[in-house]
C-alpha cells in the first residue's frame, strides 16, 4: 500500500513536471540559453582581464574584474534558474576564448564598455522577442537586466573617463587602482 502511494506520488510529480514543461516557448528558451552562453562568456572575458591586471601587478583592477566576472556568472545563473523554474531545459554550449593581453589598462576598460553595450543590445533583442511572443513573465525577468545594463554601462564608462583624465602611468593611476580594489 505504501509503495502504491509512493508510485502514485511519483507519477503525479512527473505529470506536474510535464505540465510545467509547456510553460516556456522553445523560441524563448533557445534565446535565453544563448544569453546564458553570453553571460558566461562575459565572465570568461572579465576573468581574462583580471589575469592581465595581475601580470601588471595592478591588484585593485584585477580584483575589480574578478568581482565583475562573478557578477556575470550570477547573471547566467539567474537565467538558468528561470529556465528551470519554468520547466524548461538548460543547454550549455562552448564558450569562446577571450584574449590574453591588451595594449593598456585603458584599452581593457574601453573593451569592457563596448562589451557591455553589446550585451545591452542582446537584452533589448530578448525583450522584443518576449513582447512579440506575449511572454510577460520573461519580459518581467528581463526588466531586471535592462536596469542592470544601465548600471554596467555607466560603471565602465566612468572608469574609462577616469583613466583618460589621470593618464595611464604614474601615481594617479595607482590611486585609481587602489580605488578599484575596494569593490566587494
Ligand atoms: Fe551580464
Ligand atoms: Fe555585464
């Protein structure tokens, strides 16, 4: 009898899961899976930037990029959790290798800024898709990312401006490195 009840429970759970599976459209799921790859690639890119700053013994900037990489991984997992919650399937694909070296610290932050602008474009495309598919839940999730991208672009742009003001060499840049190292 106990076994029967357990079996019944398991079948019900499976039915439930199958029902949940229909909660996300394939077009949306595919687009979110692509975005998971991009967020993980962002994490990879910022990890490479952190490694580059370590070679310059700019420990503050290295730490800043390490924290940034962790944030990107958290973004990927936010999308991951959403797909799971809606009974979909997370599909991970190969992540492109980032560069090893940059010309200067300024070039690193300029690339970070350009990269964030590109990500904003992808998030906007996702919003457009969610609207087209009338998927309000996905649109709601994406609004968090719309807001996040405003902050991401502003942060990168601010650092680019500061480096330009201070110049890449000497004491002034070391002060900025110290400031960047305060990021938690
Ligand atoms: Fe991100
Ligand atoms: Fe980002």
